[in-house]
C-alpha cells in the first residue's frame, strides 16, 4: 500500500527537510531536493514504519478484544436466583436486610 500524503502535508514536510539541512548540515537545499528526499523516505522507509504501526495497533486491539468477555460479561438468568428473591414460607433472618412483619 503506497503512502499518499496531502499536498499540504507534503509541503510542510519539504519545509521541515529544508530546515533540517540548513540547521544541522549547514546546507541549503531547494524544493526539488527536499521533495526527492521525501519521496525516497516515503518509498524506502515509510512502509517499515507503517507496517510496524499497524502491527502495534493490531496487538493493542487484540489485547483489548481478548479481555472483552472479562470486562463486559454480565451473568445471565439471575432474576430467579435464590440470593435475589425472598422465598415464601421461610422466616426472614436478622442481618438479611429485611425486617420481620
């Protein structure tokens, strides 16, 4: 998958490359050379960075999906469980949160 950048981003990156050369290498380069270097980086280096970013994102989401049941699980069919209903015919006990009539 080729990395495509918008014209605005391309222009900003070329300006950044030109500034880097001027400030760190004491060389002034023009738009043509900055564009050529940017194209080289996008074609040669970009796919490695892109693929690693995709692998990192995939590992992150797989970790979250793997824990989805533990985080989002809700016990089913709990309405009729003995702990949630008062059984008829049994005396209410002290400490159960219920008072006797």
